[in-house]
C-alpha cells in the first residue's frame, strides 16, 4: 500500500517524521557559526522546540530574576556560566518540553554539562539522537559577529552584511528594536573563541567517541547548511 506521505515534498515528510519522535539534536560549533539561525529554521520549518541557553539567560537578565543576577557578569563578559546553574536551568526546560523534538543550541558547552544532560535525558527515557558540528574559522566568526544584530523582542537574528532587516534597526517580523549584543564586541568575541577552544571543543571528541558526530562547514551559508542538516536528520531517522 502506498503511504500518502510518499507524494509529499521531502521537507514535509521530514517534519512529519520528526513530530512523531522525541528527537534530541545538539548543535555544536563556535560562536557565530550559525547554530542559532539553524535552530530557528528547525523550529519554523520542522517543528522543533528551540532551546538556546544564551537566550534563556538573556531573558532572565532582562527580567531581573535571581538567575539573571547570578549569570549577568558571565554572559556580558563572554565567560561560561557555572555548570550547576546551566544544568538546573536545562533540567527545568526539559521537564517542561518532554515528548517534543528539541534542538539544543549552545548547550552543552562543557563535558560535565554533557554528562549531566545525558543523565537528565536518561531519566526521561530519552537520548541524544544527533550531534552536528557547524564549524567556522576564527576570522569569519569575528566578521560575522561584529555585524550581528538581534531583535530585543522576538530574538530573530540579522546580519548587517548578508541578512539586513528591510528597515534599519527594526525587526521585519515583529517591529522590535534590533541591538548589538554586549558580548558581540570584538574583544569579547575573542575571549568567547578562547573559551570555546578550551572548554567546548573537547565535546567534539566526547560525542565522537559515543555517537556519530556529523560535520557541516559553516562557510556554506544559511540555506546550504540547512539542506545538509535536513539530510543528516533524515538519514538518522530512516
Ligand atoms: P550564546 O547566546 O549561546 O552565545 O551564549 C551567550 C553567553 O551565555 C555565553 O557566552 C555564556 O556566558 C552563556 N552561556 C550560554 N550557554 C551556556 C552554557 N551551555 N554554559 C555556560 N554558559 C553558557
């Protein structure tokens, strides 16, 4: 018998498959490699829940919550928030969204976080289904991040060079104000890159030893990277 899905465009078919699975996908890569943009596309087009620890922390800071006070200094200076805080916040998030496909953008960033993550997923009978590294050279990271702007309201990401908003300083989607993140200034970007090389890059080996880690060149640009991501997710599910 022919399934009606056989006649669907590939992306719809993939979205359908993902919606039926509690898929947990980790995006690894240096700051500015496009993890946030890809996670947003996965949310819009494939129905994933987008978990960005950075956005969660910026939101706490904006709302002046106790977590916000605790993490502010780390986030604005580009240093990593202590693992215990990150794991607590992630635990609450997963408990709230369990059962849905989730893409993790900017988490985990250290080996203890990855181990804590594995334990939390295990507790829900889940696992990491795919780990994708979006790689990018340091020069390109700096070029991209100094031109990055983000909407204060809906968090959509723009780039003054290759993805500007239609109206300068205004979000196309919600009319919110676009701003440059405090940690997207060059000096802080260099520190974030150092932190990435020292503390996050070891995760590549960690996940390579445990699963199959897939690599995509961030230089390919938004659309081609997304094509590659879809191909990886689809192969992983069939
Ligand atoms: P991002 O938006 O992912 O670039 O994160 C912005 C900042 O939030 C980072 O520079 C860190 O200070 C903090 N942060 C985000 N995710 C994590 C994480 N998994 N572990 C520790 N700190 C994090």
